[in-house]
C-alpha cells in the first residue's frame, strides 16, 4: 500500500523527494545554473533543498543526514562558505563530503539529504 508514501517534484526517472513514515528522503540535487562556481552551485542547491523541505512540510532544522558530492575535494572551502551561510548552527545534521565524478561534467556539487517531517 502506497497511501503512506508521498512523492514530490516528480520527474521522468525520479522524485525530487519522497516522504514515508515521518521521514523525507531527498534525491541528489544539482544546480539549476551549472555555469556557477562551486560556492554558487552549492547556494543554488541549498535554495532548492529549502523549497523541497517546505513543500513536504519541514525545514532545514529537521535535517538528519546530508551527503555532499564534490567533483574536486579541493573545492570544499568554497562549498563550505555557502553551507556555513545557510546552516542553522543550532540544528546541524550529520554530514559526509566526498569527491565523486558526477553525471554532467558541468556540475561541481550534488547534495542529498534525509529529514524528519
């Protein structure tokens, strides 16, 4: 039975987020504008995450876990500038940051998350 599963921002191959049992699972989010630098792409992604969380009835203070994928781990300082400006320091999620090759070479950052609803 899927009545207790709600999907948000559905696309051809995936949903941007799926809520089940009071938990929201976000798909990997990438920048709408791939011409931005790492800090700009990160800020763009975090804006998208805020919108998905709001659509599902939650917010960044309820984030449980975040995974950040960078195409160049040396760009973590730039990514963290956007992250630190966005993060609520009273509600920090568990987080992992790794270097990875992303599907589109123009993407510098991809972020996925799990949040309580």
